[in-house]
């Protein structure tokens, strides 16, 4: 039972790390990456779909994303959707190719982005701590129901704390990496 609780807690913590990694990848650094446009949606035959489903998204160089629509009539719609997204991007159509240059980040904008990143990281830490709390409550319930001994409950709590420390350290490492990316010129 204790192993099951620890395994469930570890699985939830891993998922929270994956969600955090995904959220951090959406925070734009000075470099271009194709995942940046994943959250941009366009209307395609009455339904909202991501840009990557109606166009080929590639890197033209380190600071430019190329978007080539599968249907030429979608070019204007995609360009407008990218411009209207809150990513601060200014796409330019060149024939059937839309070029999306990454603007240089100002020092002030970098600091704002670091605040956003720190907020995301803190949310990730809170999720990990909530998983720890839930797992510890499950152990206490087992102890109260006399399904495990106090020593087993204590060992279980120590194991869960080690998992928590491991994932918090991983989150801190992700923060340091993302801050270094943002401050790199």
C-alpha cells in the first residue's frame, strides 16, 4: 500500500514537471523555435485548429520561423492569427511563405519574462507540494485505520519527502536554465 501511494505520488510529480516544461517552452526567448506557434489557432472550415495543422512550420534560421500553408487561401488567415496572438510577433507574407522574425528582447522585456517564468515555476512547486500533502494524508489515513504501523507511516513519509526534494530540485534546475536562456543575448 505504501509503495502504491509513493508510486502514485511520483507519477503525479512527473506529470507536473512535464506540464511545467511545456509551459516554460511557451515563454519566448530570443531564439526561434517551431513550438512557439503551437498555441496560435486559426479558423479552418468552421473549427479552430492550431497553425501546425494547416501549415508546415519550420525554422528558416536561428531567429526566423517559416510558415507555409497547405492551402494558399489560408496564408492571410494564418498571418492575421499570428499577429493577433499575444506573442509580440510581426509576420510578413512573401508569396505563399510567411516569415515570422523573432524581435530582439529588450532588457526590460527579459526581466518581465523572468517574472513570468518564476511564477510558472512557483506554480510547479506548489503542485509538487500538494501531491506530497495528499500522499501524506493517505498514509495518515492508513495509520488511523490501523492498516500500517507508525514506523511504516514514518518511512513512507520520508520516501515521499525524498521524491518531493528530487522534483523540487529538478524544477529549480529548469528555472536556472530558462533564466540563462532569457538573459543570453
